[in-house]
C-alpha cells in the first residue's frame, strides 16, 4: 500500500449566493493522511466519451471532531485531481473511501 497525504472535500450544506434564489454547495476541505490500496483502473464509455474510473480505495484515520458526518465526503484530492467518492465504509478507527471518476461539482 502506498501512503497518502492530501485533502478530502466535505459537504457542509447549501448556501445562497449573491443572486437571490440561487444555491450552491458549501464544501470544506480537510487535510488527512492514510493509505491507498491499488485496485486498478477501468475505462468506461459514457455518452460517446471515454472516461476513466480510478477504482482505488483510500483508508484514512481521522480525528472524531474533524468529520462530524463521514457520509458527507464528496471528493478526494489525489495527484492534484479531484476524484468523486463512490462508496464509504466505516471500520473504526478508519474510514475507507472508494474513488470513482473525476469530480464535476
């Protein structure tokens, strides 16, 4: 397993922008450390456009006060790229986050 040091994006709710009636997600980035298990990559064809899905699992240990609700993790910044989180498994004291395709939020 390779070591990981980076950030994860946590959804903290929605906030109204300067335009009335327009809302957007408020994302907080939290620095974490952990390990990455390499499962491989998978190419998928979505709407005539080839995309890649990372299929790696990030296992992190986080302080209880830094993530109140771990189900709100939406992306992981890995190798300067934001990847979406496709599944979350809580194995105390670790949280295992499965990476998917690129995050478009």
